[in-house]
C-alpha cells in the first residue's frame, strides 16, 4: 500500500511538471504576439536546461526582436536587435539585468549576464537578462565602425539603444510575469562600461544599479595616447631597419623587459606586506625607471638611458605644447609587459586595432587633441543628482594594467563627481571605484580578475550594504583570493595567516 502511494505521488509530480512545462512553453510562445509600437518580436521560444561555457543554464523563455527596423544609408537595413532571457516564473528573482556590449557592438550577445558575476551568471541567479547589438550588424568583427555613416545608427550606438531596449524588456517582463521588475541593473566593461556611464548620466531613472568596468571613455584621446603618443616616444629610441624606419616592437629585448619588470616588482610588490606578483597599491608605487638606466661605463644589467627616457615619456601620457596634460599617464603595474594579441604598454607590437602604429618621432598634440572628442558618444557629465537622489548605485572598476584606457582617466572622472554632487563623502554614499591590480583590459594578465560586482551592486541597492571590498580570484593565481578595496584603500596583509586567503588582508 505504501509503495503504491509513493508511486502515485511520483506520477502526480511528473504530470504536474509536464503541465507546468507545457504552460511555460505556451506562455512563452504567446509573447510572439505581443504588440509594442515600433517593435517586432521575431522569436519567442522556451529553452530547456542547457550547458554553456559558463556552466549549466536553467530552462528559460528566449525572446528575440528588433526595435525601429528601417532602411538607412545605401539601403542598408538597420534596427536595434535584442534578446531577452526570462527564467521560469517560479524561479524569477523579481529583477532585471542588462549586459553591456564591447568594441563597436554589432552582435547580440547570449543573454546570460555572466560577466563580473563571480562565476554565477545572472540568469542562473534568477534575473531576467537582456542584450543588444545597439542598432547595427557588424560585417567585419568587433571593431567594425562602418555603421557610423548612418546618422541614426550612430546615435543608437552612442546613447539611445540601451535605454530603448531596457524599456521594451521591461514591458515584456511585466507581460510574462504579470508584474514589473522590482529592480533593474546594468553591467558592462569597455564599450559596456561607457554605456553604463551614459545611462547614469542621460537616463538616470532607467536602472537602479550600474557597474561600469574599464569604460571606453574619451576614446579619441586614449587612441591618441596609445596609437600615436606612445609609439612616437618609443620611436625616438627604438632600433631602426635598413631604411631607417623605427622598430618600436623591438624597443626592449626580452632580457631588458624582464630586467625592467624585476626592478618594478622589487620596488613595489611587497608594499602590501607580501611579495606575491601583485602590486596592490599602485598609487603608492614610487618606482622610477631611472633605477634601471645604465650609468657611465655600465653596459650590462641595465637599459640604455635613451630607452628609459622614452619609456618615462610614454607612460607620462600626452601633453600639448603648453605642457598641459591632455590624457592621463599609465600606471607601472605587474601586467604592463604582457605580450600577445593585445600587447602591454611595455611591449607594443607593430600595430594597434585600427592599423599599423605610426613610426614618426614627433606628433602635433595640439592639433590631434583638438579633434579627438565627440560629445555624442562621450560620457562626460558629472551631474548625477537625479540618479543618486532616486537611489541609484554606480560601481566602477578598472584594471591597473589596461593597455587601451588609462585607469587614471576613470579615477579622475570618479574624483570629479565630488565637485558636482556634494563632496567625496556624499558621492561615496552611492558610488565606489575599485582598481584591479595586474588586470589588463576587462580581464587577463597576472591578475585576480574574477569578481562579483553584480552581487555587490545588488546588495548595495536592495539591502543597503555598501561594498567596502569585493573578493577576487583568478586563473593566474590558482587557490588565491584577495579583497579588491574601494578607492582610496588597498589590500594590505595583516602579517598573520595564509597569504593566499583574502581573510588575512584588510583594506587600508
């Protein structure tokens, strides 16, 4: 009798699950008929539990669509493509999260919300997750900006698309769950970091919490620094080919680069209490490259003075003819000598993402800087009074070894918020910035580059728990964890316990 009851209970549960899945499938499919002005729902399908490179994903409803489909320049089709993943109603946490793009966008990323979520993607946590191509389709990879010839496509990319998609996503969420999302979040890095800043400045009530990583801000000036200023500085001391052309990728030999990095790490690595391949306090690093310059009569175990001078000039950042800094310099950090597809600041290749580096030793900074800014795309405004007054929370992070965008530029923006928003202490009540030692652009290098900024901004927004630190781990240092400390603090070893355990570090 008992066995029969158990069997009947199992059968009933299976039938209920089948009915529930059928209902979820039907409810999802019905979204294809949802009528929203200027929006075309192209697909609405229930996705069973699947695996991905981010781990197993739960069953969810996937909605794809296009906003403002149109014919643009040369008859090319444009429109803001988007995708929205909706967890099953019984596991939805009540919130919405949107993920930022990268490069020139043009692709609809899988709406999972895996970036900077500490290994547990937003979709797995129960968030409804959206992504977008910001209004165009890339034809030639991540850095295809040919769409800019169409004015509307450029406006969509610059600042319009993400807010448009957020509005549509919220409509679909409210329809599917029969209630609106309680909180909305945006997380992005690089172009996504810029998008987060834009949203806080131009659409201050769309998102409750925003995470902006390594933001691609002031791209014209960062390109001036990386693409022209640094190559010009290196060209002054680089060896020449038979035609006299500077070989900037050969400025330093592998041995010289190792010598430079050993001197840097010897000077600054242990300032946090432990020599571990990480410079935890980059602002306190007082390394001077002159320490490795050859002295009179010295020819080994040192670097030629003209090479050292070129490195110092390069890292100091571009200045105009009046000596005014037009873009910040770069930090001396553990990841600056990394080679690979995107070489570090101390190991430039023969060209950047937009073509070969110039080999001239002089550039007209005044002229170059004059045309380096575009107000449509730049997230320059510091008046975030509406965003902060409505309870918005804004987290920044930036890799200290980022070879594309100086972390000091993001830090300068963060500091500048004080003057417009009631002072640094008041700003710290709704915004924090975290510098990530060793990390290059949005990840990689000798760094602990895996951390949960999504969880941090959610806890701050919904529970009032301000993030004094965020725990970081990374493949470069297996078994190690560290606190990323909110600026101006940094991780400092207590002097006791395992140096691979974040619990033995404090923020000072």
